[in-house]
C-alpha cells in the first residue's frame, strides 16, 4: 500500500481510514488521494511577480545598507575611537 518513500504513507493511511469510517456509517461518499508534491504547471505571471518583488526588495536593501555603515564610521571618527 505504501511506497518506499515515507511521504506517501500518511496520505494513503488517511485515505484508508477515512474510507473505512465512511463505510461504517453507510455513506456513499469516498475519498480519493493522489500524491503530487508540487503544482506541476508553471505560472509565469506569478513567477514574474515574485521575481520583481524580491528584486525590488534587494534594491532597497542594497541602497539602505551602505549609509548605515558610513554613519557608523563617522560616529567612530567623532568619538575618536581606535580599534585594538
């Protein structure tokens, strides 16, 4: 019933148990389980939104970090700190 891959065992077990309980209560409904790890079709529009969203986030991050390091150096210069 279960393939050697453990990821398939839980859905198969839940299918067997659910259908058994449905039969016990004289129901005509049945559960059907299939194993597909990820959605197989590529959604290019969604991938473009994700890419450009992450790209924009990285650009904002890249623009914001150098001034942070520069201000730290300026503060060190003002208080005349020295490194060991």
